């Protein structure tokens, strides 16, 4: 069995196979001698890299972001299940989006937001007054600036 990076030739063989036979029966690729890869490896390559409708590398739309936030609240960190609601997104895309979002929110919550006090012009830390459970539910449009 071959492991490691896929070649362009292997990708072409796999795409031709799926075009002819559909995206089923992955083990027959190996048993027919088409590729020195396991059926699981072929399936994962197709699902995560070669499918025509993949949106990998594209930024999530606002609607997709809302969907992930709602579905994560409903299902927890079941990324594969959440990905079924998002056309062209893989479970890994969803997991990476969520992880990045959580890191940005955490960074935002740790950064004191300057608020001018009319009496003494001191900075106040506002973020400590907002419970984490409330912040995690909402997406801030300005979060990409951080």
C-alpha cells in the first residue's frame, strides 16, 4: 500500500473511476489494481479534495456561519453531522471554521475595550461583564479585524 502525498496521476485515475462508477465501492479501486491505495484512502481523497462541489479555501458566507453556530449549539462538536447541512463543506472545513472563530472570540474577550468615563477618562474592561455563554452564541461582524 502506498502512503503519503497523492500525485496528479493518482488524482486523475480516481476522478476517472468516480466518473465511470460513481462514488461507491471504494475497495474495488485497489482490488482492480487501479491504485496502490486503500479504499478508505480513496474515499477520503474524493470527499475532502476532489469532489466537484467542494468550497474548500473559500470563506464561509454569513449564512453558513449562522448555520454552523446554530448547529453546533444543537449537536455539539459533531462536525460531520453539521457538514451535511452545508453544501460543499467538509467536516474538517466546519471544524476549522469553528476553531478559528473560538480563538478570535477568546482573543476579543481578553482584549480590554477602551470606554471613556465622563468623570475620569479611565479605560474600563467591559468584556469581563459579559458571560461566556452569551458571547459564544453570537458572531461579531468586526471580529475579522483582529
